[in-house]
C-alpha cells in the first residue's frame, strides 16, 4: 500500500534500510560475480533484487499505478537494458550517436491509461525513482521530496552500487535516453 500523501514540508527522514536488504545485496554481489556470467542474466538478477527493495520503498513512496508524470522526463538506460526491453517487446532498438535530454514527450512505452507497458523490464532508473510527497508536485515540476535520483547517487549506497554494476555489465558504454533507443 502506498504511503499517505503528505506535503513536501512534512516528509520525515528516511528510515535505515532493513538488514535483510543489506544481506540480500551482499548475496547478489557474490551471485553476479561468481555464478551468473551472462550480462542479461546479471541484469535480471539486479531487477529481481530491486523488486524486493521496492517493497520497502513503496511503504514510503506515494507513487501509484497510472501516475505517470515521471514518464515524461529523461530516462537514461544502458544498451544492455535496451536489449532486454527489445527482447521482451519484440521491438528493434537503434543506437544513436547522440544522447538527447530535456524530454517532455512521453516514454515510448507509456500506455494510453498511464501504465508502463514494460513494467517487468523497465529500466533501473525507473525502478529507483519514487515521489515521497504529494504527487501533484511531479506534474508541476516543482522541487519536492523524491527518492532514488541518479544525480544524488540514488540516495542509497546500495542503489549506487547497483547502478555501477549495470554500467560495468554494459562495458561502461555511454547511457542514452530511452527515446534514443526506441522512437
């Protein structure tokens, strides 16, 4: 159940991560370094971990199904993430030489009802971004309390380390906006 809606001035400090998430993260690092060698397999394991991590974050976040203001902003992803999306959807992806930014157009995978049509394979940055106060601020573009922004090292050492792992899986190739891969 999403957290109750609160004003941006009333967002309490975040609680520490539960110990089980820290232990699972350590196990995931070992698993991806020792057992899983396939890049897409590693990415899928990271996404599985994020599903568990997000159960905790969802108790703090106000994001709800169909709320899609964040689906109109830049969504950087790696080429490996684009490959996973392409395999899941059957759509081809392209590698543009440039990285566009400053988007206001909807994500190419945003459905007519405001739903994510690639939710199970959505990029890491979509998995980490959560509003912590009234979602009306997402639509207005006002500064407000959010969790998981890449520009703030994802607000978490664990999320930052997973982002670094995904970059490593991708061979540190430049990240691009989702619209640069799928038009």
